[in-house]
């Protein structure tokens, strides 16, 4: 699921925050008036306030303010309301000396102190650290730590709307009310007897709040107090958990001991798929709770975590707090506040949860630490796995990185002794690891125009005949990745991006998977006009499903892709259907690779095992092994043995060898040896500059200037500028430069002085990506 949490939305005030709880200046003080007039009073008290704004000013968004007489001096980390230009903003009282030379006449008074727990030093240091590391303005990072400004309001009862008797009648379709499509949508999203916040209603119905006012005037809705947000149950560490197997208990004991030290430390928890790593780290969570501290669990795709949540409930007797982009506004506010108040014991979240205001964080778990979903690619560009380690260090907490297929970065850190390492070598219970075979497509090709080879068809047939489940994996959404005109050779591309449009046949549309552009499938070639000449090239999951429907007409088939599983509820229902054997043949994209436990699934067929290797970057082989190993790990997790068939045109590739042998450590050792001599990560550092503009020449000019101003010297090299593989994205032309440096070189100062040497016009954006994961 995409996150949309870093927007500035709501960071400024509409006067709404000046409720009862605000410790404000005396009534006589004019809001934010300038100092320096009037009789001489006591010396003015100055403070620094960091504002949640992505300002590239020298202070990075910090400004000096004065505290009016009669207002207590706010402590560091306090949330304060301040004037900025003609606006009112919320900010945080920040460390550092105010400038004593700033004339009093230029200082403005703060407007008040908000009744919320001040931001802890550990989080303030983290904000600064992330800003410095990613070369972002501190204000931009603070914005992520203040993503719910309304949570700073006094937690009083709030007003919303409920359906009136007339509204309930109108909702049921009673005639006589003046209805518009917008009004009807509002009534649809409201439930009789359940008041909701106006903003929530407007959001869900997709209308403005004006529509609500209109409905109120028409008597269809009426004001109502909202119930207090539910409080967060504290998970009970004494709740009986499963009896751990010996190797699990050994690992759990080591983690408990680390957590009990209440000091910083990082541990890699590795172990084959299905070895029971989750139960082990939940034991560390229990220890953290016993210590009276808070625990944070980061999952790469929280929307796909229904099974995980069930296990958590089984272990602790209640659900954890959740943090992801689909939380409603109210729950988001309540959660943020409950975290800040120390009420939340365990929170499970997406990467942005790192910026929540935990007052006493004792443990951070990063599950599936190898996942690229932990990398945030826009706004402040950061890797949540790496920042989790930093967050833990600032909070004197334990960080546990968990994976069956750890990244080379983490393995190297463990090898070099920076991280401790624990390993679970076998599957839990009687389950063995699945047997992996490669199907050489040169020898056993599928029929013309088909994508499933005869041996794979046979294996599926046998599996289904035994009453077991099979899965077909292809990491590509839609029907076909390209549409070609057989008459003129034209291929249909996105008007905004360097990308082919992907056919989604069920929706009769062509879609760009980069910018979201969509258009109907044209009846004839847009280039030469030939009728019936457009052909789908290559498979996506929809096409595999079509083929499967012909091959296995009696099997109950189910497609799992991010566009067919839109949210947490759909994912939970899908998992239930599969676990309850309502599905025989599962067809899916990478979302089927995620931690699922489907006991009746015994066969996994990978339609195109070579897919991730094409046009690959630095980590293409590593990522392919990780993904396919995780996919393979879905097979045979209970009593019946599992089998995995990989279709490949390139069966001799080291990736296929690694998957067949299952010897991932040997593969990773080879990867390390391939990267070490050239100084590629993790044996060297990378930082990318991405120059983009709607104006191609402007982008080229800045890219060229950056190239000319590139830093050099011992152990530093700059590659580029060159057009990015995605040379055009969302209508912007893109150029890339890559800085490669030895590990002992601090790249941030180099980058900073490099960027300062080049003038960048407004029409051009230069993004800095330290430790890039994507090279597109
Ligand atoms: P991993 O995270 O290593 O892939 P899981 O934690 O998902 O493995 O465990 C695999 C399966 O084994 C799950 O169904 C889990 O509930 C079960 N399991 C793990 N440990 C135990 C235990 N100690 N007792 C009972 N069941 C367990
Ligand atoms: Zn596009």
C-alpha cells in the first residue's frame, strides 16, 4: 500500500486549536505582535522553534520567537503555536541557541503552548539525524513526526454529525427529499445512530463540507457529539504463548536478555521460511512490555497482515495499535495521541511509524527486513530498515531485523560484528523445506501463445487431484505488459512516462503502472489505423488466469494482485478463503510471497523466474533470489511436502542454482565477492542525484552543470549524468548522476558542497537519494 502521510495538509491552524487546554498568553496580548514597542519590561525570553516545513533555509525551518510575559517558558520539545507571516503554525521548541543579535523588534511572540506531551529528546535527535543523513531540511522530517497536528488538541469530546429521523428515511429511499448525487453519497456512508466527524464523512463520500451544511439545513443530518475514541488495550505479556521449540527458545532467550538490558543493540534474526521467527520475536515484544517500555513492529505491507494480526491476538489476548495510510482520520488522531501518552504498548505499522512520538521505545522489530517496500522513494527519501536502527540507537532500544532472506547489507553488518545474529535452521514442527526444480523452457516450452509448460501443467493436475492447493506466481499485474500492432509494429506507450501501457483486459483499459494514466483499449492501431491488428505481448497474472481457466476449468481459481486486493479487509478475506480451502489454484503477483501461511498449499509454479533479472541493477540477482525463495517458502508449510517449479530460459544462472540448492548463504557470499572489488554496496557508498523538469533542456543544463561540478578525489567517483532508465516520468524529463565513494568517505558533506556549487532554477528539481535502492 502506498503511504500518503507526509503531506503538509493540516499543519497550519484555522484557529481551531485554541480550545480550553491551550496554555496561552494573557488575553490582552495581541496575537503574535512584534516586540520592541512600549515601556521597558523584563528582558525578552527567546526560544528556537522548528516548523514542520520543507524549507531549504539555513535554519532548515527553525526560527526564533519570544515568549510573552505571563506565559510559562516552554520546555524543549513542547508543541507551540506561532505566527508565521500572516498564518498561524504549530512547531516544536527546538534545541540550540536563539540568535542573541536578532533585534527584539524582529521577534514575534509565540501564541501558546499546546497541551500535549513534549517531543522527547530521542525523537528530536532522530529528526535531526534523518535530515542530515538524507540531506533534507529538518522541517521536512519534522513534518513526518507531526503528521497529525490535530492530535495535539486537548482530547475533549468532539462534535460531528448523525443522521436525523428524516435523514434515515431518506437513506432508505423515502421520497420527498431533495437529493443530489453528492447528498446521496453522504447518506450512504452514514450509519443510523453512529455519529461521525464531518471531515471523515466528507472524505469518504468525496464531497466538500459544504454539502454537509446543506444537508443539515435540509434537516437530514444533525450535530452530535462523537463517542470518545476507544482506548488502546495494553497487550498482556503474561498471556500464555505457544510452547517454543528448543532452537526457538534459545533465540528468544537471547532476545529477551538484549531487551532487558535497556540499551542499544541490533540483532539479525534469520531462519528459513516457516521456522517460527514470528513467535520468537513476539517473545521479545513480551519482554519489552514487562520492562514497561513500548514496542514497534514494522511490516512491509501492513495491508496484507491479517494472519499476522491473528497471531498477535492469540499471543497477547488483544490487538496491537496499527499505523498505516488507510487509518481513518479519527483513529489516526487517537493513535498518535495514545502513542505520545504512552498508552500504546505495541504498535504495528508501515515505515512512517518510525516517526511516531513514543516516549519510551524499548524495541523495534523490522520484519522482512530485506523488503524494498521499506524504502520511501519520495519526499524525504529514506530506508526505514536503516532508520529503525538509528531510531533504536537514539532511544537506547533493541532493534531486531528479521528475514529468511536477509539483505547483503545486514548480513555484512552481522559478519563484521556490528550486529548480533541468531538463526533458526529448520521449519517448525514436522514440515520440511520444499523441493525446488527448474523447468528448462528451451527443452519443455509451453505451447505457442501459452505460458504454462507441460510439466507444470502436469504437476498442477496431480496436486489438484490429491485435493491440495497450487499457486502460480508471476510478478506482473494486468493481462499483458505490452500491446503491439501487427501491421505497423507500433507499441502503445504512456504519454507521460518512458513505459509501455499495460493491458488490463477485465477493465478494458490500458494503464501506466508508473503514473496511473489509463485509457480504453483502442479498437484500431492509433498509429496506422489498422483494425483488429493490436496484439497482447507477454503475460500478466490476468492472462495466466485465462490460460488456467482453460487448462483447469474445474479448479476454483483466485487472483491475488494489488489491484484485486485493494485493502486490509480484502486481504484478510482472501487469506481466509485460501486457508479454508475455498480456493484450489491461487494466481498472484508478489503479494502472494508475503509471510502467508497456507497449510494446504503444496505446489508453487513460478511462471517466469527470469523476470527480475532482466535489465537488472546492482541488486537484481539478490532481489530475485529473495523474492523467489519467499514465494517458494509458501509451499509445504504443514505436513504434506512442498514442491516448487521454476520456469526459466536460463537454468544455468547462479540465481537458479541458489534456489535449487537452497544454499542462500553460499549465494550471498558469491554476491559479496562480486561487489567487494568494485566497492559496490555494502562495501562502498552510493548516492544518486535525480534531476527532473518538465523542460527537457533545463533538466539537461542542470545535469550537465552538476556533472561539471562533480566532486573528485581519493575514493570518490561520479558516474553520469545520463538519462534515467525512466527518462520521462509523469511528464518530467529525468537525468541521473551517481556518486560512488569508499566506505570511509562521508558522502553528506560532499553532496552538500556539490549541490551548493550549482544553480538550480525553479523549474528543475534535484532529488538526493542516499543509499539508492531503485536505479530507475
Ligand atoms: P516464519 O516467520 O519463520 O516464516 P512463522 O513464525 O510464520 O515462521 O511460523 C510458521 C508456522 O509455525 C506458523 O503457522 C506458526 O503459527 C507455527 N509455529 C511457529 N512456532 C510455533 C510454536 N512454538 N508452537 C506452535 N506453532 C508454532
Ligand atoms: Zn505513465
